[in-house]
């Protein structure tokens, strides 16, 4: 499952709900009123089917909710989809279903979703456009005639099993993409990429890496952003116990030289301004907890 909150509204995914078939999925919308959380509605896909995994990823911003269903099979088995719902009064109505025409079987489009204003980012970590399971992220923008694709971002050609788009976070000017299979610091050591938007074009700026990368730790399994602060989680931590996990906090440098553009997201870039990022981790000796599978940040 997954969860997201904006103001007094929260959404919680239940991807193994069986209302529309086994593992068809659903998402619950909650409202905070009178010092208590109450269930507002339950969202389901109007064309729900078994193993759609609707609700595996959720995002909310103001009056829009995005729900990923990476098992949707409109374009082929597990090609995936993302549903957009719009708030109308006290209810929610379907605003659109995102299913790009160029999806391929097994892309897992909708495995991750993010929304900021009139833009949505959707990850497809098993997309093969740059190489086997290299992954990609598509950006959509809402216009007068609904949601249309603005951009598609992929790692460098020849990349394999990077799972680029496994996690995404979005603001009006920045996009963070988790790539837990990235091999820059070792086999599946992982990385997170920062993109900046200028005149509608998304350009890679910084590659985020921990001070010491270890093969198999999958840094970039989760990402979040608020202002200049970026949180990146990794599922495994060899220093403590396999599966115990860790989360890193980075502070970006704005548009200074430390965020100069690079030719591809695989090109090493300067470290963010924080020389030693803050780190959250479980106590030593803890059994596998997979801390870092999900991270989020926002205003205090």
C-alpha cells in the first residue's frame, strides 16, 4: 500500500483489495474534521480487473488525486495505468485515465506517481526504452482538453535494470527520480536523480549518492522533496542488517554551480550543498525492517 496527505485530506492505497477481482485494488480518502479523521470515500477503478494493483502508488495535491495501477493490462499484461480523480464538492470524480499509446507489456507504468499543480509524474521502472528494465518517467500536464504528455525521461542508452522511476517526487520546478538498480556505486547500489524544469523542458541537474555506496543496498527505493530538502530511502543496509534500511536527507543548492546541467543522468554531478547529509537509521542488530521503503516530507 501507499499513503499521501495534503492539508486535511489523506489518501491510503489498498492495492490488494478484491472489490473488482483478486488484487484489483482501491484507495481510501480520509478527511480531518473536528479533530478526527473520518472516511470520506473509497476510490475504485471503473474498469477494475484482477491483479491491477490499483492503489500501489497514490499522490494528492489540492483537488486532485492520482492512483497508480501498474498491473493494468489495457496495452498488454502489466503495462500499467494511472487514474486521476478530481474533487467536486464533498465527492471525487474520475478526471482521466493515463495509458500512453507507447506502453509495452511489463512496463509497470503507474508503479510510482507524483503530482504538483497541473503536472503529474508517473514512473514505469521496467520500461525497456534505454535497455532491459532501465525504466522511465513520463510527465503529464493538464490543459483545456485534459491531461497530455509533456515529456518522457529515460536514463542513458544502454542502461539495464536501473529501475529508473521506481520512485518519483515532484514540485513545480523539480523532479526527483529514484533508481534503486543504478550501478554507479556498485551493482544495484542505487541512485536518485534531480531534474529541473526550465521553459517546459526537464533537464538533469544532480545525481544524489550516499557517501559510501554498497552493492545491493538499493538507494533510491523511495524519494520525497519539500523546497530544497530531498529525502532518499534505501531498503537495505549492509552496515547493520540486510533489510534494515536507511533514509538520507540532502539539501540542494538552488541554481548555483552545484546544479550545473549534465549530458545524461548517468554522468556524475557535484554533491548537493550538505557536505554530510542527515541520516535516519534503525538501531543496530534490528531484524530486517526495510526502513527507507517509503519516505515523505512537508511543512512542519
